[in-house]
C-alpha cells in the first residue's frame, strides 16, 4: 500500500470513502501514520528472508509458550483429586494374594462374555473384577498357568490365562491379567489361520472331522498340570484334540468315540492318561502316547455328562449321566466289553440330569452334585458307599456348574452357578450337617454361627422358570428359610 496513490484519489471517490457527500474532510495524517507503525503496513509487501529462521511466524507468539514437565506446575491446569482418583482405581483393580478368582461364562441380552469374579473370603464380598467379550456361547472354561501366544516370549514361564470353548469350533485363550483386552492372545483352530477362508469353506462344504482342528462346538477342556504345554479338548465332532500351547497347533487327534465327546479329564498321577466320556454311553481311559493301542472302555446306561478322577485315590473315577446317576469305577477292573461293566457302586443322585459334579481336592470323600432339578447336594463318600449330607436350592435356577475351591485355606468353599446367571459362594463348613459329617476336618466356626452364602443381586432371568414360581432372596443372607437339610 502506497501513500501517494491514496492522496491522488478524486474528491468524489474520497467523499464516498469517508461516508460524506459534501466537501472533503481534513486529512488525518497523524492517525494514518500511527496505524502504519502499529501494524507495520509499510513492510507489508516485503519478502521475508529465508535465512532469518522465522519459520514459526504463522503460529503467532510461539516463542512465548512455556513447557511444563508436570501438570501441577502449569497454573492454567487444575486437577483436583487426580492422584486420589488414580490411587482408588489402582486399588480397585489390584488383586491381593488372599483374593480368590472365580471364572464364569455368561449370556446376557444375547451377548456372551466371561466374567472374572473376585471373592474376598474374610469380608464375605463377591464382585466382578472385569469381563471378556466372547464370540459365541461359552461351553467350557479352563484355567492355564502357562503364557500362550504373544505373551510367551516376554514371560518368565508363569501366567494367568484362560482357555474358552464355545459353540464355535475354535478355542480362544485370553490373558486374565489384562483388562479391556480386545483380542485373545491365541486361537486354537482353523480361525487362527484364515478366518475369512474358513467362513467360505463352511458355506460350500460339509463339516468333516480332521487331524488339525475341530469343526464343531468345543464341549470340554482339560489342562495338563504336569506337562503344562498340553491342553486336551473334546468336541461335538466326536474327536479329542491334543494341543501344544507352545506352538498353538494341534499335536494329535483321537477318535475313540462314535458320538459327541462331552467331557475329558487328565489322570492326577499317570500324567499321559486321559479320561473321556461321550454321548455314545462309553467312558475311555487312554494313554495319549499310544493312540493305536486298545484302550479300556466302560459302559453306562445313559449319555455321559461329566467324568472325574478321584484325586485321593487315582485308581478310581466318577461318571455322571443324563438320567441322574453317579457311577464309581475301578480302573483295575476294566471289562472286556463295555456292556459288562461292573461299577463299585451306583448312586441315583438326582431325578434329572447331573449337569455338574466335583470332588473336593483337599477333603477326601467330599462330593457335590448339581442338576437341572435346581438342587445342589453334598455327599459323604465312605467305604460303605455314599450318603447324602445336605440338599439345597441355592436360587441359581437349573444348576450348570459346581466347583470346590482348590486351596486348603478355603477348602470348604463351593462355587455354584446356574440358568439365572447368578453365582453363589457357599461356605459349606458353616452348615451343621456338614460339620457333623466331616467333624474332624472342618475348621473352628467363626462369627455368629449362621451359614455363609455370598452372591450378587441378579435379576430373575431364568427363561425356563415355571409360571408363578418364586425364589426367596433370603438365602443370600444366610437364612435357613426354604432350605431343606438331610443327614443320613
């Protein structure tokens, strides 16, 4: 902009510019000079030399910016209580050595996920620590203490992982120490190689069992506690797969059964022997090192639900069936033909299917059974045979899972879950009948002497509940109302 040109404008143009139509106003030289100095308009068209180094001019007063290493030093940032909130969040996520973890698969609003509970025994407190979203309905959950997948190379050989079998043929392995993880650490099956290709094949071809991966739902999982890199899985495709967790590949496939294989369990002493039960109504105890050997086989009268070894006498094993029976067999008396099986004893434990049972790992002869009849029963197994100690409806609906705590300090704690989506922790040592049956094994009774039953307040979501049926919530308070107790 040049001053000469502005002074040579015609009077009429100058009048329009100032907003007057009369005589031209007096020149305002002083004000114009002040404007030029303030905005440096005289050098507006001058080119900036590159060697001046003023490359940040477009950002204004960047030289006056101040960098603070800590937010506390910045006067324009006020974070009141920030450290306290972080400390509270850290304490909420921290798992102590005295805490007990409970894993439970759950379906809510057609969304499947695995919930990781923390049970604080001293405080009678149970809460969900975090959960993991799953691709399909969970059918089998198995804890693994070996780092798998991407965590294996950076670990010291110990881990806190879980293998999950679902309605899908793949097995997912998740790190329980990670919160809000988006993807599993490893996938065992075809989905680990090429998920998209797998989907296309499923649409075009019929599922066929093979030696590399399952092609149907995974019904059971069993981690080998001695050979920690081995994981056994059974499927609705009638096969058993042995997985090497170091390579996440199938090491061997077995076809001992002619129908769905619903349960597998490793021998507690003979670490290569696997027990398996099937809907073909047979139970097989096979040495995984000799896949072609003629493995001993036992027969039962109905579809097998669950198989378990006796941890206190590994020569024996238990079998639960769909018609509510418990069979107790001696492996040293294997029959020549499954139809000629002779169990040590047979127990009609429930009127409906025994969906779950467990043997207490620290208290010999202590057995629990759970059924779709909604009853949880505790049994005392003696040389003369089994006798029922107590029967309870814990308000979880149809019982799907029963599991004793594995540690000596909480050996009498029993975790139960069912069709209502509820998890209950029952301190069975506070039950009078249990204390009588296991008088020499129960610890001293603490507190007010009432039974301890710890759970979460869950909405009634049991779709199979009968109309008009109500469940009393007093059980969670340790009240005996509505509970039936029996001792034989």
